[in-house]
C-alpha cells in the first residue's frame, strides 16, 4: 500500500501534546495545504481563526465543555464557514445577490470540512497530532463573540494541533461492506452487529475491562443529549436563514 493511504488509515485523535511548538512557517504551510482542497465553484467559503491569546484559549476550552487540550496543544484553530467574503465579492460586481439560502449554508459547511481535513492530513504527514473539537458548537454565540465573527460566518469546529505525547491505537471503522453499496441502498444490520462486537472488544482491551460499550450504544448522545437545538436559531441569527 502506498504511504499516503497508510497515513490516512493511521489517523488517531491526539489529546495529549508535548510542549514543543509548531514552527510558524509550518503552520502556514498546513493552511496552504488546506486551501488546496476541493471547493464548490471555487467559492472557498471558509476562514480560519488561529487562537493564540492564552486567556482566549482557556475560555474556548471551557466553552467547549472543559476540554483542557484546547488550551494545552501547541496551536488551536477554529474553522469557520464563511459566506460573508463571497457574498460581498459578488455584490461588488453588481450581481443581484440572494442571501440566506440553505444551499449557501451547505456549500460553506462542506467547503470548511474539506479544507480542515486537508490541514489534518498535512499535519499528520509532518508527525503532528490533531483532534477535532465539535464542542465549540455547545455555545456557538459565545465563541462567535469571543472571536468577533461577523454575520454570515459561523464556527463549525475547532482543531488542536501539536506534537503527540501519547500513542493511542487506531480506532476500528465500520466494514467497507456496510459503507460501499452497489447500485442501490441495502440494509447493513449484519455488518453493524459484527462491528458492535469488534468495538466491544476494542473498548474492553483499551480500558482494561472497565468500559463495556459498543458502536451502537456510543451513538446515544447524538440522539439524546448532544442535540444542540440552539444551532438552528443561532444559524438564522448569523444570516443563514435556510430558505
């Protein structure tokens, strides 16, 4: 297998970092690599906030649910979906701009995710570790106020970057047979059941027998406690009216 595929398959979330700092020019190169990601119609509907102020980092860590590694990593980035820049650029040409469409929200969110994943891969290719922080959506207005985000810009997720201070195992993924479907969508209950067994073994081994769970049971927060019902109203206030 070629080195790129092996790198992609070796991803782990890193939550413990050494005190070594990422060189500034390397960080800029990572952002340049991110900019090379695919982008819908070349819109490039994203901005990245590099949070360097230690007090702000501590505040983001608390707002994200008390995740200390947000403050302890060498660097912390907030990836923002940004329709402000392209909207205003289009308006300056005299175009009849329609704001607040759902498609614009989707374009900006997808562009941001693609760009961030390029940054993540580039970072890991340099021996760095990363951890995505979706917890910034717990209190997105407070994050937006702290980072002075204007209308039509919203924080999608954060990313910790630094030199790893631990070496966690690669977490198993669903079997390809459950994901790759031929010609039509078919049921994958058997593959999910087998994956639950694999994840149960993984958690037992990783925790020394102290965690009894599997993939299906770990999904509960997504449909129970981590619903974030505030996001719709927040996005509308940001100018993403989802018309």
